[in-house]
């Protein structure tokens, strides 16, 4: 009997990992969950530096300076309110940090999964575009309203007679007196700041990761390496957009009514305080952001690794549904319906080791090929 390869013969195995040389994509759901966890932990660690940065930016030169520098700001705060004074306004930032990071990484993975090449690699330019998109989305959905509330809350707590008794009371008062629009002050500056922020960070991070992994996109990264790359990306973003951060903070403060719009704010700062005012608070921001980005990327990458073990997805980042892992030989066993279509013919299934131009008889001696034979169904 002449041998014939069954027409239904195909490899139906599902690989447990991405094919060799192809990067495995991250499911957006994993990115959202891991991003939220990373954001919550990070802000609890770095908030004191954020507090000092905001205080220095609000300490305008137009009035007699209240603080002589970073150390004096910390000293006066601790003397007047204790160590917990450095955490005033934490609740407003914590409520915003978790969804902010979740949106950032979720949107980035959604965009990057669509822009990777056939090997799953994301080049630096596309990384910048994806980062820009992620930054704009987090600015509109989370950052602008939460940052406005945070700045107003911190500014209020440093006044002689604070009028906000807590985060939720502050939100109610702001909405009651200024409407929803009161939580979206400085939207343009925030979008510019967050968009450029994440574009720079993801551009640098993508470039460094591609350099480190070389020709193997699945090369694992040590948390220390991830942290160093994150710190470099954070530093680049600080020097790239601190002026926008200063403008954003002024536009969201209690004295935002002094400015007609974002451009007017920039013009007045330049006119009354000079160009150096645009880099006010750079040093405390540099320390916070470098630590911030390093911590976020480390925690994010490690949480994703844990989720990959408990949340199974294929190489395209899609959740597996009802898929069983089978060996190559068993996966090639024909189904009953396929055999029935062949009627009474005797079918010989070629072993996966045999190439189309070879017979099992030829390969049997070399690799002990044992073809499966289906019994006649006549």
C-alpha cells in the first residue's frame, strides 16, 4: 500500500512560551493591574520629596520667600507639624497615583502591542509615540483633576486658616464653589507636561532595553538593571519638561485666577521672575522622579512576571481559554470526524519528524519513526 499523508495533518500544539526570537506581548489587563500596584507603592515611598517640590514652586518670588531652600522647607515643616507634616496631601495623591499608573501602562501596552514588528520588538520611535499617547490619556482621565486637588489641598494647608478639613471635604468644596471645571484647571499644561513626560521616559526606556537585550527580545532583565534604566529615563524627563511642570503647578494653585491661560502664566513668570523660575524645584523633583520611575518600573516588571505564572496568555498577549497543552505526537492524532470523511480508506499518518519529501520507512531507521495507522473504517 502506498503511503499517503492525511490532508488534516498539521501541528496543533500550543507553545507555553513565545516562539524563539519573538518577544511575548503583555496582556493589557496585566499591565493595568501591575501598573496600579506599582503606582500605589511608589507614591507612599516618595511623597515627602513631592511635598517639598510643590512647596518651593508655590513659594513665589513676588512675595517675601518663606523658605531658603530644600533643607529649610523640611525643617520648618517638621518643626511646625512633625514628620507627618511631610505627608500632608498624601491621600489626594494616593487616590490618583494608582489609577494614573494603571492607565499609563495599560494604554502603553495596548498601543505598543499594535506597533511592534513581526518579531515583537518595539523600536525607540514607536516607543516615544506610545508613551506620548499614554501620557495624554493619563493626563485627561486622572492626572489633571487629581493634581489640581492635590495642589489646592497642599496650598490650603499652608495658609493661616485652612478651610479644607480633609481630602473629600476639599473635593466637595472645590466642586461646590468652582464646579467640575475647578478640578480641570491647567488642563493644557498638564497634557503637555504628562505627554512629554511619558514620551521621554518610554523613549529612553525602550532604547535602553533594546540595547540591553540585543538580538534576544526575551532576554530576562535583572531588577537592578531595570531600576538603573528607569532612573536614567526619569532624569531625562525632568530636564526635558520641568518648565511645563512649574507652569502646571501655578495654574492649579489657589492663585490660578491671576493667569488668563497657560501662555499668560508662562509670560508672567518670565516677566516677573526670570527664566530661572522655570527650573524652580528641579533638584527635589530630580531626586523624586528618578526614584519614582526606578521603583515603578521595577515593581511593574516583577508583578508582570508573577501574573504571567498565574494568568496564562499566548505569545500575542491574549488569554488562553480552554486550551490543553499536548505533546507534538498526540496533537497530530486525527479527530474522528476527519477519519469519517475519508470513508473506508486506510490512512497512514506521517510522524512529525518526517519531512514532506520523505517516507516514514526511510526515516524509521534513523530516528525510530513509528507512524500512527488508522484502522479501516469500512
